[in-house]
């Protein structure tokens, strides 16, 4: 009888999912990252995913093929969908060429001696705006990568809202990273409505929906705002599809990477 009970316990243990407490997000980064690349038709040759502490810098991706992933961001990931959200966001930044853009401007200034004017200034406000804008763009790209690889893109919302909100967000009754989370929700609802319908089974997502449903209801009550949102999502879809396609055509190089390479060779 004792042997039967032991065998039964082992059989049950094998089919039960690993609990969040036992889940090691860092150990899943390499496999999840490779899956994201493979399922999106992006070359995986010599690409390595590395977990790092502190600020993440992927500006050398074109030379070392290393994708650095933040350990602090991974601390909010409790399953493969959420690890994919963290990894796909970093890939999104690489595909969009965000780090290389800054290097290109710096190199152009050094070679020409000119003060290259960009849309950003050195002020803290503008720097924060630029970071938020780039994260939102990377999140849209991450959504595409995740859906193509079979992950739930709503995990992007969960990872963002698991974090500690700012004082202003708390004061307004908004979830953490509300702007980024809502950006993802709007895009998924437009591009992959079945994903929104299926949902995501955790308290963080349910709490976010309490906020998001009110935002959507207010927008839909205003025909101009609703039309503006639809137009914005259509543009985002077109841009993300085009950017990803060109990245693959160039053999894993963003437009800014290509420009930097040409300028650096001169």
C-alpha cells in the first residue's frame, strides 16, 4: 500500500505545474529568447542571452550578438509568458535600433563638428519622454514577437503592472506603468482581439482591467477619440510589421545599425 501511495504522489508531482516560488526566470531566458528569434524568422546564429544586474545596454549587439536582460525586470516574471515579455521588449529595442540611434547621432557630431539637432533635449523631462516613447515602441514590437512565438502578449501588461507605481500614478488610482500597459492593451485589442478575449489569469491583469475598461468606455463614448485610437493602432501595426521585415532582410540589422555602419566606415 505504501508503494502505491508513493507512486501516486510521484505521478501527481509530474503533472502539476511548477509553482511561482519554484520558478527561476533567469534559467528560462536562453530557451525563451531563442524561441522568440526562431519563431519570428530571425537568425539565431551565435546569439546569446545574458542576465545582468544594473542598467541594460544592448548597443553592441551587432558586434557581439549578446542580448543583455535585466535581472530586476526578470524578478517580476513568474512564468515563460512573462519571461518572454521581458526578453521581447529588449529585442524590440534592438530591432527598432534605439541604442544605435544615439550612437549614430554622436558619431555624426564627432565627424562633422556640427551640433546635430534631434527631437530630444538634454532636459530630464525630455529624456524621460524619449525613454517612455521608445519603451512603448519596443512593447509594440514585443507584442508581435510574442504572438508569433506562441506567447501571451498580455504578459507585457502583467510584468509592467507588477512593479511599484509612482506617487502620481498611485494618487490618480492608476496601476504601475499605466501608460505603457494601456499602450499594449490598445494594440493587442486592435491587432489580436482574440488574445484580449481569452484574457490572462492573474490578479495583476484583473486589477489592470478595472482601470482599462473605464479608459476604453470613455474613449468609445467619444467618436473622435475612438477613431483617433483606431488610426494610431493601424499605423503602429504597419510600422512594426515593416520594421521587423526590414530587420530580417538586413540579416538582423536595424535601419540605424545600417546607417551607423556606413558612417563609421568613412
